[in-house]
C-alpha cells in the first residue's frame, strides 16, 4: 500500500489529469537504510500509473533492489465532506544480491477516503490482498489512517496498518507544503505495537513534487 508521502495507508485520490508527481524518500531502519524514488502520471484522467525503485543498504554491505509497478483508478471521486473509493493493483520485484535470489510480490487493495470539516480532516481505510513471492504465501492486508490540517500548509498524519502478519505497525508524522500543491516535504516516526523503541522503529524524510498538466 502506498499513499501520498509519507503515509502507507492509501487514499482514494489520483494525480491530476495529464499531470505527474515524483515521490522520493529515505528511511532509516534498525540495521539498514532505504532510498526510494516513485514517479507516477495520470495519462487518461482516471488511471494513475506508477513505476519506481528502491534500494536497501545494510552495514554488512548486503543490498537489495526493489522495483514497483502499480496502477490506480477511482470508482467514486472524492468530494468535500463526502467519500470516494477505488482499486489499486501492483507488483514488486525484489532482487537480493547478497543471497543471489529474486522474488516477485503481487498485491491488490481497495482504498476509501472520507472527508470531514471541509477537507480539513481526512480518514483513509484500505483492505487488500498480498502474495509474498519469497515465502510463497498469501495474506490479507489492511490500513487505517487520518490527516489533520493544522495550518493552510501543514498537516499532521497518523496511521496503523498490517502487511506482514503479526502485530500491526503505526506511524506518526508531519507533512508541509513549501509551494502549495507543488512542493511538499515530510518527516515520520514509525514502529510496531508491542515492541520496545529500538526493535522495529524507523525514521523517514521525504520530498514530493507535483507538476502542472502537460501530457498530451
């Protein structure tokens, strides 16, 4: 599940028609660091296509590279003080050079978003399915998140989600527009419920760029 940075729980929105965006971030986990770039474009008006890559580096020089391909469409457009929903289908290719193996994950989920207080509060819910290529297992996924507008350019976000089984994860962060609707930065802290502060925690910093419509 991937939403507008920095949330993992997705929203029922797509990039503006004929426009593109670039989401990039770095995430520090216990034992490794991740670097991601995920561009996406909306060519037809209601189909957002994303193709991106991520690189994970560990202190022991072991590294993995991921490639993500994803499509997203909406069946009900989100309106102010209303709700919307859609469908996301995608796949991730994991290339673990240290172990010399490649695994492909496939996923699908339904994102729904509910708007309150004239879009100053948003609640997101996801329900989906994941096929883990490495473990050769299938499982359900879910996420619940919300965004609260603190100022015209600053948002507070919080979420809880489960993609790997076991206890769910949580994440808290701040998102701020440097140029409204065009350039955004964010920072988050996350961990897993029931673990101490060091075992499963992560920190992330991200940058999101959105274009004006320019595609033919």
